[in-house]
């Protein structure tokens, strides 16, 4: 392609209307990916991965909004509403009942991963190309890992 001409994929629309429709009508398996959060600097260096889908039991720090800086564990992931509930971020109702305040996963940072459901395999798969590009592991080691 020539410098200055934009390359567009045939199957991808740039329409705002279609993008929003696909986002809000996304099936559950795609919402899982949409509901990803960045990893903390320590986890990023350790795993060579920038972000992961959130999971119940992950420890997070809120990075944006009125609860910025607050930490807690994820108690529920509400895929239908694209929100997570964090154990220490609650509000008291007039009748005294405590209700969790919803937070969007992109506004938190994962500080500790809950290792389950093949998450180690996911981390290995995501970090493999980066490690190979940096020359930290060879192609033969990549093949041996799976």
C-alpha cells in the first residue's frame, strides 16, 4: 500500500452505530474479553502480559472515579451489565442493607490473580510471542511448551 492511504478490512465496519450495537449485543464469550482489566506493573513484568479478563477472586485496585485508590477482591462479574462488584466498595441503603457499587473492569487494575480455570495456560499463550520476540526463549522451547 502507498504511504498516506488507509487500509481497511473488508469485514470490519467503522460505523459508530454498528460498533455500539455489536458491543451491547455481544454474546457472553465475547463479553468476557471485553471485561478485561490491566495488570499491575509487577504482574506485567512477571507474566509479560498487559491485561487479562477479570475473574472472581482477583484482587484489584480502583484506578478511576470516586473510589480511586480503594482495594478489594472481586465478588461477582456481572457480564450482562459489563460490571464487577468489589467486596469493600458498598453503599448502605436507607433500611441499613449494604449493596455493592458496580465498577467497570477497565477502571480497575489487577494486583493479584486468582489462578484457576486454566489461567496459567492463558498467560503462557499470551506471553509466548513476546518472550520469543525479545529472544528470551527460542522457537524450539515454544514448541516444547505446547
